[in-house]
C-alpha cells in the first residue's frame, strides 16, 4: 500500500472516530435532558429548547468553520475545535438553574460544528469517483447519537446525571489528542490565501445551494430533531423507563448514522438526484403513518355500540422509525454527493452553508415539537410537522428537475372500474 493510501485511510478513520465522539456529545441532552427536566420542572417547550440549544451554536459556526478549513486546513481546525469544548462540557456537571444549562449548551454545541470541518478535510483526500463513499463513511459518525443512547442512561443510572458531562469531557480531550497523532495535513488542499470571505460567499448566489439547504434541513435537521426527541417520546407515549426508551430510540439513531456510508456508495452508483428523490418518498409515506395519533372510536352498529382503537403499537412505531432512519442516512449522503460533484473547488464554504441549514432545522424542530404538544396535546403532531416539510421538498424537487422527476417518479397504480 502506498504512503498516500495509508494517509487517506488514517485521515478517514481518525476523522470518523472524532466526529462520532463529537456527535455523541452534541446529542447528549437527548438523554441528559430527561432528569434535568424532572429536576427543574420544565414543560415540553422548555425541554425542546434545552435539547436544541447545542444544535443552534453548532449550526451557526458551521459556515466560518468550513471557510477556515478551506483556508487553514482541516487538521488544525478540527483539533482546536475539540479542545475548545472540553471545559464547557465539564462545567455542565456544576450547573444548577435553567439558564446555566442553556449558556453552557451553546458552548458545548461547538462540537457539532465538526461536521463542516471533517467533510471538506476528508473529501479532498479522495478522487471524485470515491468521494461520495468517503464522505458517507465520515458522515456515519452521526451514529454518535446512538452511542449516547447506549452509554448515557447507564452512566446516569449508576452515578447520577452529573457524572455524564465529566465522562464526556474526558472523552473529548482524549479524542482530540488521538486525532492529532493519527491524522495528516496536505498543504495543497488549502485555498489560496488571497481568496476573501466575500469571494467564498458568492456561492450563495447559486440556486442549487438553496435547494440543497432545504433537502438537508429535512434529512439531517429531521434526523437531529428526532434523535433529540425520541427518547422522551417513548417515555411519555408508551410509558417506558429511560433505559428502554433510549435503547428503542437508538433503533432510529444507529441506522441513521451508520448507513450513511451505504448512502454514499449508492449515490456514487446511481446519482445524487435519483437517490434523494426516493429518500423523500420513503419519508413521506412513513411520516404519514407515524402522524396518526392514538385514537379510540365508538361506532354505532345495528347491534349496539362498537369500540374501535386505532394506533401504532411500540413495535410498529419502532419499525417505521427504523425505516425513516435508514432513508435519512442515505439522504444525508446523497445531498453531500450533490455538493461534492457540483462545488468541488469550494466544498468547505458550501458544506458550511448547507450544514448550517440542516443544523438550524435540528434546532428549530425540537422546540416546535414541544410547542405543538403543549398547544394540541397530541404527541404525534411532531410527525405531522415533518410530513409537511417532506411535502415541500418533493414539490420543490419536482419543479426543479421536471425531466428527471418523470424518469424516476413512483409508478401510478391503475384503477379498474
């Protein structure tokens, strides 16, 4: 194996591992927020804001981080980013009031910006024919969300919730050091120093960027929103304890992260547009089914009243959620295949902008989920909202790629009179 190939593998492996740990920490309020909610007496909207606060800051820093990666190189930016989040993570264990968690959550959210550093850093080490797979493997670090659901409940149950931030702070420090020792730099991957911020941001005039932002806000924003919300959903909707709820929620988070690599391979083989189109259709069907609330109906029959109960059992709900996780994993990779193909010279800036849109979706959705539950009292209203966002994506894709849409649209069922 050549020295170049060895460096490619080392960069991909170290970056993927680092991103997995960063994502696990970024998502820790999905589990940590449950005992905090009980301790502080938070309502659903306040819980949604608490869970989403790290997502906000992690999204807002994605654009500058992507630009700095283009300019200074991914290795140094990734390393400094991880080190900067260690102290805020530790301090969460000493927080006592709601605003403490919100402020510290903003700093912890820096870990979520690692995606916009690692994506261009990894992509530039691989040729176009393998770039989709490489970015998909790196993006599989989203499975850090499932890692939190496996690890965090056990730590909280054994040592109390204050121990979790301490463990995560140590894990981040060790990961940063390991990444620095195992990764490499290539000066040719840096953008020339004379390229200004304004010139890099001219890419925003391209309408394709805005399309990809909308798609990614569904497949990644929806993934983040559900990853933050599903543990509590299982607890409140089905009455499960936190450990079982987190385990079942991982049935969505794990494939939603790990299978991103598969999505990269599929996108390389079949093309980004076709894959994204089918991802949206699968999500559309699943969200329609998940939207239906638990319902009890009384039907008047000739022999008297008959009771009919309609609703998803925990098994049916989990299976549908698993399918959504698989679809979103593939969709996250296919959207970034678009970016790798169309903006190979400006991946950092474009991935930062698109990542910002996806992250903001992940920030807004848990807050809206909580607000809808407080307003309607219907927990499945979260899926009603997601169903609407997928409808927007399908309509936009249809009118943006009319010819392609006709070629890959689902076949219509014939109706026989």
